[in-house]
C-alpha cells in the first residue's frame, strides 16, 4: 500500500485562502523559497497527519454547484516512471509530466478514470 504524503490546495487568492485555513484549522502557512509556493504545516511532526502546500490556481475557479472539487493528494511511490506507466495502462492520463522538486524528489500528476487529479512522488534528496 502507498500512503499520502502531501496535499495541495489550488487558490485564486492565496491571502484569502491562507486566512481561511489558519482560522479554521490553525495551520501555519509560509511562502517557500523555491518560487510561487506556500508550505502548509498542519501540526507537529510527532502528530499523525500530513503537511501540504498552496499554489495559485492555473485557470478558472470551479463554478458553484460543480462536481466535487478537492485538494491534490500526493502518494509516495517507489518508482515514478513505473507508476506513471501504470496510470496510463489502467485508463488514466498524465496531467503533469515528471519534474524535479529540488532536494525532495520527483513528482508527476495523474488523472484517474473519473477526471480527478492526484500526485505521485518518488523521494530522492538528490533531485535537482
């Protein structure tokens, strides 16, 4: 089994979204040094749960009454290349091709058979 290790919230207004999540859940949200990305800390490292990130939405916000909208949840995988191949072999698509996340690993986004986006990450501290 593979477990989620990271989530992302895509936002039209980072300040508004940060205020919302800080107020509702007490999350700490700080701008990451690597580009337009904000890190979301959901609790102490010793607590159960995962941390995530926020980024600006790359398109129009979903319309009111649309199908379910969700965070992008990212699972660790032992081989990103094999996992990407498995996605397409099982009726899915690749939404975002493999790319390095400096010092963390390799990430890609898939689209499942229902049109939902999810992330896959192969951990690799040497990624550049």
